[in-house]
C-alpha cells in the first residue's frame, strides 16, 4: 500500500485536522517504501524503532509522537531516533488526542467496553467529543474490578479504596487525568479509573470519599493502538504488530 494512501485514510478516519492538540498529529516522518507492515507503539523510544525494524515494519504508528508544538533542536535522543529512521527509510505517524477520543478505536471507548459500562455518557469533552465516559455497572466489588482490569491490561493496578466497596457508577479517562477527579465526584461516581496521578490527588480523593483505580498511563494507552492495528489489518490486509515497551508508569 502506498504511504500517501494510508496517510489519507488515517487522517480522515482519526479526524486529525479536527482535533486541537499539543502533539504534531499525522505523518511525522516520510518513507519511500510501500507499506506492508505497521508497528504500533505508545512512545517514540529508539528501542521501539529498532524492534519495529526487526519486525520488518515500514511504518511506526505512535500515540505519543516525536514532535510537539514547541520547537526543539534535533540533538541527543531526538537526533538518534531520526537518524535511525532515515537510515532504515521508516515512516512515523502520530495520533495523540485523536486516538484518545475516537469513538470506535479510541483508548477510552475500548476501556469503557472492557469495563462493561452501560448507559454511557461523555465524561470529559474535547471540542464536543468525549475524552472519557461515565456509565453504570450491575454492582461489583472494587477490588474484583481492579484485579480483572489489571489482568486484562497486564499491569499491577493501584486502588485508593476511599469509597463504597461495591461500585456501580464509574467514570474512566485514560492517561494522566487526575485533574478530572473532582468532576467524577461531582457527577456521583463511586469509582474513577485513570492511568497515573499526582501527589495532591491522594488527599482530595480521601476527603471526597471516592475510590480511584490507577492502571498506568502506559497501560491505559495501549488498548486503542491495538484496536487500530486490528482495524487496519481487517480493512486493508496489512500486517500489524504491537511493540510493547512499558514505562512502569
């Protein structure tokens, strides 16, 4: 498949131009090869690119891209990453917020489905599109839900057990979204699920009496990439591989 055809499809499917973001979304590095295999990964580490090369991929599709809105000199790790990509003639495509909010393959849409949220409603909006979801569960013990999701994502869950043991109204927002804790409490949630947190959120959650489940910034942002890889394979017959490079955060 021609790179230009794939980029055109991704730009439209992920609505790249309609999402204001601090990341440079879309094609970040071009290549001259036909695309037969895509590697998907969360972060732009040099080790990720080397693994993608070993897998025979011509394109790396990232959630956290190489470039952000602030201009930086191409030195140090960024220089080495780009040098490797250019020498291998590998392309890079980034989808940050567009992959957080996508209603089919977005991280939060997939997470909400994994949790089994019913009666879903938008939790946090970005330009009118949900960054997270609130919904109902039939009633489950907070620890059982934490264990199940941790096993599904392959992470060690961290639970702040400050609320009811059995939870039914739950909010989820991937990545680092501790800033939305107060909104989850205001809207009557008994459990808030996100990726990582900040020190100050502990006492806020404790005083509010709300349970908070952390599944890792990395862990919560693998699911959309895997879903997108499956979508591209089913639509175009392209081979895809997920490059697992966890940060532990």
